[in-house]
C-alpha cells in the first residue's frame, strides 16, 4: 500500500502555504499507510556556506539547546526549531562533515536529513496517522518551494521511526517509495563496499542510497534515475526530492498507482487523486497517469526563468 504525496510550487501563493497543502494531501492518504508518516520540505536555501540539520530523538522529547551547543564545535550553529522530540539546526559546515560528526558524537539521535534547503520531519515512535506528524511538526506553518510526504504501511520492515519515509542518504536528497524491491539486500552490500552507509534494512533506503552513489559517480538526476530503472529490480513508484526540484518514476510495468496533475500554480503527485483534489484550482488542472518507466522532473531553475 503506502501513500505518496508531492507538491511543487510554481507561484508565491502555493509556496506560502506549502506545508498546509501537503498536510491536507497526507490526511487523504491515511488509509494507504496508517503506520507512520513523514515529510520533507524544501524551504529557504541557505546557500553553500551552511546546512540545515534535521534531527530526532526516538526516545523522548528533550532540550535541544545542549545539542546545538555541542554541534557548534563543527561550525557556528543556531537552533532554528525546537519541537520536543525533534529539532532543526543551522550549521555553518559541510554536509558530510556534519553527518559524520553526528554519527560519532550523538549515535542515539536520528539524523533525518542534512542539506542546504531540505527539512525533514517524522513522528517519534513512528506509529500513527499523519495527523500526529502534522501537529508535532507544525507542518501547516511551513513554507517552501517543493515538498514530499509519505504515509507508510509496513510490509518490508518494522514500524519504527528509523524505517519510516522519507529516506535521505545524501545532501538535499530524499526519496519516498510505494512498492517493493527484490534485490535490495544484494544491492545494499554492493553499495556498502562503495562507501554508502545505511541505518536500516528497509528496501526504500537502498533505493535512496543507490541514487546517492550515482550522484557521487557524477550522474545528474536524469542519468541516476535511468540507471536506477536498469539496476533496481521490483515494482515501485518513486518520488525523489533534490535541492532543485522533484521527480517521479514508476517501474517499467507500472504496478503501483500514481497520479500527476499540473496547473499554472503547482505540480502535484499522489498515489490517489483524492489527495490532489484538496489543492486550489484543481478543477483546471491537467491530470494524467504517469507512464511506466518514464521519468518526470520539475526544476526550480526552470520556474525561475
């Protein structure tokens, strides 16, 4: 099952209410994934000199001020959002350096994402409908250029925060997935030998890790997804977020459902049309089913032009 929601803002009105629109979409997808929910918001870009660190304590709410102070040893750090069990920090440092430092010094915390624009939110305990995530993360108040969300039905791994989507394995990269990969254990071992690390046994994290590796090898998003279509064996619908935009791809057979829609103000993707039906101006949208094996991409740079 699982539910995927993606929204790409093409106007200021949609960008200013991005989190609220994504929240409404996720609520409609509750029946597809009542086990857990997660969201990635691509908000204001900090530029190349700093990154956003999204971090969660799976055990309990905490005071994040001491954590921010300790991360300050890597680079100047600001506690941007403190949400009890999760926080958003701004760090003037390289993304890979921040990830490595957190793994060494705070292994009890879950690094949800690191990037110049991405902010990732999941619900501690990972159990429950998206309404809980929307409330604890204050999702409706968030703004940005594009966003991805996921409601999970756990069929491939346990119901824990670590196993919930989105998975972010590289700078500003995240992936949400509906489906199942057949060769993820073998591919995980191959990627580990090539320097990609994993926090879970979830097949979706392998797909995200595969894209991270392809980017390290010099691929752009188009080339990385074309390689993924060749090397990932299974049935899937992927929605992928990057610093510049988002993309959608289904497996060559198209087993898992997906709907795309576009207006002058937004592009939306969801597992079911009822999620897209919550968006303003949907009555004027061009609506279609993405073709199996075809890659669909939208870029912030293209909108700016």
